[in-house]
């Protein structure tokens, strides 16, 4: 018992120290641009990827901690009462999910993945949040002086498509396939993650948060390395000059659980190199790190892959439809 408690404290201490040290070291010793693989080569590429992975992952930390604090509170204090409320609100969940997903960055999608793994929300609500998640789109458009009306139109489309897609999935799942709404299973999630919930709400929430954060950080470093090695121009050319396949290819880029996906797609649209429908296909599919968290915390991996497949299908279909409408 004593060894496990010390281990958790050590993890918190060393994680905080390491992140601060990495960030300081980067700014003192590294000056790397996106595709600079010259002198320093692999080492500069690694440092650049780690720096941006830390920056991207840090933004998710507050969402993860608040999510796990809420889930632990429900598990310890209000499980049955809140379970009834969540069951009753499940019918309108996709609508709320559509609005919540447009919050900038991808922290909300990460939170939603945890809520779904604990069966606190429906599959449709999860997909509504994924589909409306904007990641880096909104900050880029604001910094590029895009008109408020244009930004409002795009966000409204994401909310509408997210909500409609979520309602459609829940209708098929619960009414056509006759699936029963599962009871909240936060306890099973805790057992799967070995979080030792008996130690209290705060300690358990911190344990969950650290585990998932380290998982996200490691995979984000690997993804950053891949993106930087291939190059954003190469990823962009993967979509360009392919008008028919555009939404399908943008959707593939959108599946990358990395902010580079939304950055590339948004920039191509603002430069006039991509249609609205193609951009929407990529941004609708792009759920950021939410996909990584879902694959980690949801015990049914086949179900997780099915949800990702639905996300891609709905996003691409909506993009094609928008292109046809013009």
C-alpha cells in the first residue's frame, strides 16, 4: 500500500518537473522550423516533436482532471440518482453534445470518450461531440481575420451535422437494433484502469488523469514525429487536385488524432485550395485526441473501431452532400 502511494506521488512530482524542464530546454537550445531536418537532424526533429506534444497535451489536462473528478464523485456519492438523470437526458444528449463539441481544442472530445466508456452518455452523444469538435480550426480562423458570419456559419453546420448524426445513430442503435441503454459502469472502468478508487475521489481522479495524460503524450510525440517527417506539404498534396476523392481523403487526414490535421485542412480552405464540403469532411471526422482516449479506456475495442468508422462515414457523407449543394 505504502509503495503504491509513494509511486503516485513520485509520478506527479517527476511529471511536473520533466514537463517544466523540457519546455525550458526547448526554448533555450532549439530553433527548429516545420521541416528543418538539416544540422541536428533526428535530434532536432525529436525535440521539436516533444515540445509540440507537450504543448498540445497540456491543454487536455484540465478537461481530463475535471472529467475524472466528476466520474469519481458519481461513483462514490451520487451514482444511482445521477444515473437516472443521465438516462432521462439521453434522448436529447446529441443536441447538447453538438453544442459542447464546438468548444475550441479537443479537450471536450477526450472528456466525452471517458463519459462514454463509463456509459454516462449514449453512442449518439459521443459522435455528436466528435463531429462538432473544432480543435485548431477556430483559433486559426480568428487569427486570420475570417468574418464572424463565416465562422458562425461553419460552427452552425458542425453543430447541426453533429446533432443530426448523433440522433440518427441513437435511433438506429436503440430503436432499430433494439439495444438496451446500459447502466453506468464507472466502477468497471476503474477496475480496468487499476485506479484504486477506495483511496478517495481526488487521489483516484489524479491517478486516472496521469495515466491517460502520459498515454496521450507518448502517442502525440510519435504522431508529431510522423507528421514532421512526412511534412505538412506532403499531407496537403495528398488532398489537393483530387476533387472527386477530396472528402474521402480529407476524412483520412481528419482521423489523425493530432492538431496538425485541423491546421492543414483549415489553411487549405482559407487559401482557396479546398471547397467548403471537403474542409467540413476533414473537420467533422477530426475528433482530436478523443479517438486515442476512446481506444484506451473503452474496453470493447471492436465497438470503438465501429464508432470511428461511423465518425468517418458521417463526416465524409456530409462533406460530399455540401459539395453537391454548392
